[in-house]
């Protein structure tokens, strides 16, 4: 019996042609105008078709994830398919409420008018997705775009070609390409797409590429949603339940081999509980993935780095940290032949080491002991604002202080990453870690324009038209006095 890789077509996807991309964009521009008249039932039906197509290919997606980077089938279910199902169910349930025109009370100067806000589709949208959770991070934004009544062109990552091929199959068998199209290829395809005047661009990826996307969008004044990343810090307070915190950090950090934008990237542990925390974390690592390198390599639950280029980048960060004096608490072994890096905890890492500056996006976690919370808060605030910040502890005053004195896209207390799954919460970054938000009503609004509508009934504004007589001047003076306080 062949391996998962043998069962699927190998090789990188070919670049889509520029002519095909431009023609599809032109067709979607025309179709977007027609979709302004689409009903909510029609939109919901498209979303259901997407859900059904994904579920019909569950096993195929599992095999593709294994072929691309040995992603465990359960992780494909939990991190790729399940988020799509929850997004679909939540959206269909609430779409009518989200899209309903919202009446707005008149302010005193506009007494005699009636106003409302209507949500209309922005139009032709572009969704550029990454390789770490390619299915989830392509189709969840698509659900929001369909809910808003937009057309969409999808550009998945070329780094997970097997998962990409399954997504192409799903899209092309489910949708008219005038409404939803998908193009594979490398950065040249992305560049061709970014040269087009999309009405909205939804990008998930690194801050460096996010700047390129934002600059391209600026040429056409396209609106953007940027889901980026950064070095998400974690604080373990002395009041934390150490065993629970350690197990949760191990899960949050090493799921998908650390290739998660909201994974723990810097771990600050209060010095008085640091040794106990490390011991519990090592115990959890050994229980989950195995106590030796060979056991970890054989573990069916331990993913791999996506390709050799990313493996070499992370291995260089590890080597640099060690050369600068970092000590390995657990792990540290690598195998380039398998793109394998053992789950690794480091301590004593030089603050100037690359691993302390760059987003790691791999299974290595620096552990930093602290005595003074002030120094931790200052260090966090000296860095770009992260996509996530995690706090473990029971001291409510210290927790509130951290929340009050730091900034992050989102925060979990005594848990990690699960805020991404909460459809009633906005998911997004702040500044360097992102612009805008996704999921639920927040995703719907990203792909919608909130149109202000005002109807005049019997307002007195006409009495202030020129010529500016003494009567008009007196009315203006009265208005100024009324609103002075």
C-alpha cells in the first residue's frame, strides 16, 4: 500500500495565466453588480454547498494534509474542517439579523429626519491564504464574503500543493467562476492579482508580506483585512495552576509543529514557579509525543515543518541561540531529511538572538524567568503589538494590570488559541499584527459597506440656507450656545 504522498499527484501547481486571471476578474466585476440583488436565502445556499463539498472530501483532505507535511488526520479535522463547519452554522443562523437595515435615532440638530444603516456587498474580493491552515484560512473568509454578497477570487499557498488541489476541486465543482474562482501558483500569480482593482482584499500571512499587500491595495484604494502575526507572549504568574498551564502551553505551542500565527512565541514564567513549570511541560511533552527523539519521529500526532526552506530557517535560529549561550531544557534535535525539529524549550536565550526577534513559526519556545512584572510588561510593550497574548494565573489584580498596560489582537486567560474558535468574538490583530477582524458578524462587516441613508421629513435645516440674514445669524448663535456644553 502506498503512502499518502503516493496516493496524490505530486509536484508544484502551475502558475495560472495572467490572461485567465484578468478575464475572470472582469467577469466577476459584472457578476458583482448582479449580486447586489441576491437574497439572503441564495447566499445561505451557496454557503451550504461549500460546507457539503468540504465534508464530502474529508478523507481526501486528511490524506492531502499528511502528504504535504505529515499533518495528523485528527488535526485536519479539528483545525481545518471543524472551524469551517462552525463558521457556516453560525453565519447561516445569524445572517438575517446581521444584514437587516439598522435604524438610527436622529440627533438633535437633525430632528425631523429619519436614518438607517444598510449593509451592502463591497463587490469583487480577493482572498490570499497561507500554508499553515490552508483550508480553514481560505474557506472561512469565503463564508463571510458569500454572506455579504460578494464575488471572490481565492489564491491559496503553493507550499501545500496537495491541500491546494483539493480546494481547487471543491471550488470548481461547487461554484460558477464568475462568483468564486481559485488560482494556484507562486508569488507571480499573487502579484498579478494584486495589480487588479479589487473592492476588498483579505490577506492572511506575515507582517512583511502584509505591507506589500497593503501597498498594492493603496494604489486602488481597496479596503483590506490583514490577519498577520508576531511574537505572541505568554505570562505564567506564580498564582497559576502550574500543571494545567504547562499542558495547555504544550498543546498550544506544538500543535501543527508550532506553525500557528497565534502560537506561544515568548514564555515569561515567574522565577519562583519556573522549575516546576518546566518539569510539568517536559512531562506533558513526553506523554504526548514520546520521551525520545525516535519516539517523537514515530509519533502519528507530531506534524513536520512544511518544507526544507522553512526547516533551515528555524534550524538557523536554533543554532544561533545556542551559539549565544542558550541552554536546551528539552528537545533540540533536528533531521533535515524529514524536516523534523523536536519539540524544544530553551532558557538563557540572548535577548539579541534572532529567535527573540523573529516570529519563530516552529516548535521552539524560549523560557524567560522573571521576578518583576514591570520588566515583562515593558519588554512586551517594546515590541510590535502581537496577535495574541496569553496569561496564566488566578490573581485577578495582576491579570487586569497586564490587560490594562499591554495591547494585543486578542487574549486568553488560562487557555490559549481557542479565542480563534469563538464566533461571537472578533479575531484580528492590531497594527503590526493585523488590520480588521474576521469571524461571525465581524467577517460579514469586513466584506460589507455600511451605507448611511438619511431621509428628510420636516427638518429645519432649510432655514439656515443663504443669504445669511440676521434671522439666520440669530439661529446659528442659539445653536452654538445649546451645544457649548
